[in-house]
């Protein structure tokens, strides 16, 4: 099974939204409402207890082993799908590229009106997934992980904040807005559990600590 992390600047990628493959206006919820709702804290604690604790190994990692972005519908790819899902009054052109709209970044509370100011974050980074089990996956499994819009794994956030996160796990990086901590770790644990990924000891300790206060 796979996992993903994106720090590509949201410039002009040809694609996106699986919901509308034509130009038009998409009146969607804000980013905080659009991310698939993570499991409850109680469920996350149960999931976390079942995850295998192991040392991570990045040998052989290459981001190209996680193909992104794939076509969701028509000319719309994963990136534009998430931009539409996470934005408000998003307008797209015939290539499904977002030409206007507004976005709220749940990591830092910033508001944006240009898609180029946003990155699509892989909540569980691709490299972190590789470290914790995705190295044994097939390319198709890694592609599925990198473009998963069903689990709480992809969301539009401020580009610089996403780039500061890099491939760090929660023991090394948490969203600047402490009010988003519970949602973040619940989503992290859900994704790791679904994809049967391991956690290292420091990561598990941090996740346990945050979840205990949720």
C-alpha cells in the first residue's frame, strides 16, 4: 500500500477535479471542511496501538516512484481536484486549471486568492511512506497512495508552510496552528493504519501525546 507527500508549487498543471471536467464555477467548502473527516480520537488511539513500531529506512527512495498527478476525470488531475474541493467559488478553464477562487489554509490560517500560493500536501509524505513500508509496494500501489482523495491524505495549504514541513513526521513537524493538531494526527494515524505503514518510536510517542489531549 502507499503514501504521499507533495511540495510542488501550485502553478499551472493541466488538470483537476474529477467532479467537473468543464470550465465553470465550483462552489465548494473551505479547506477545513473539505478534507475527508478523519476517524475519531478514540479510533485513532486504537489504530495507533496496532501499528508496528520499527526503524525507518529510506534506501532506494525516489519521488518518481510515486506517480503524481493522475487524471481524475476528463482533463482534470488530482491537484486541480483538490484545489476545487478545498476552495470556495473556484473558477476553472477548459483545461480544468483553477483561474480564480479563494482558499483557507488550515495549517496556518492564511487565506489566498491565487492557486499558485498553494501546494497540495501529502499529509503523510511520500518519503515517510517509503521509509515505513511503501518501498515494498508496486508502482500502482504507490500511485494510488499519492493520489488518494478518499482518505484524509491530500489538502491544499500555503506553499511555504508545506515546504517547511518537507518529509517530516509529527515528531519533527506539526501544523503552526495548534488548533489543527488533533485533526492532523487523527488523519495521520488513519492513513498509516489504512496503508499498513509502520511508525518509529519518536513518531508514535508524539502521536500518542497529541491524541491523549483530543
